[in-house]
C-alpha cells in the first residue's frame, strides 16, 4: 500500500482527526479502484478463451467453405448437363 503524505498546510487546516479521515478515504478509494483492474492471471485466461474461440471460428469457416465448394461444383455440373455443354 502506498504511503500518503499530506502537506503541512492541509494538515493544519484539517486537524489531526480530519487528516486521519482523509487518509482513510484515500486508501479506500485506492482499494476500490484496484478491484476493477485485470491481473496477469485474468489476462491469461482471457487470452486462452480467445484462442479457443478463434480456433472454433476457423474450423467453422473451413467447414462452410468446403460445403460451398461441393455445392458450387454440383450446381455447375447440373448447369452443364442442363444446357448440354461438353
């Protein structure tokens, strides 16, 4: 935890109790703000999840491309037969 240094002018204006209260507030704000920060572990988990999603997407795309290739080939073969092209 960081050490909070209060300038003399502010300590004189706030008094001892006010200065202590101010320090407590600043420390609680610091603690609260750190709760929202991501840790290295959080980022590693996210990276792993993203890698899995990308791999899944890649395999889905490959499946669709292969299916479209077969469908397009069938459509071309049907047109060739329909129009009697050799």
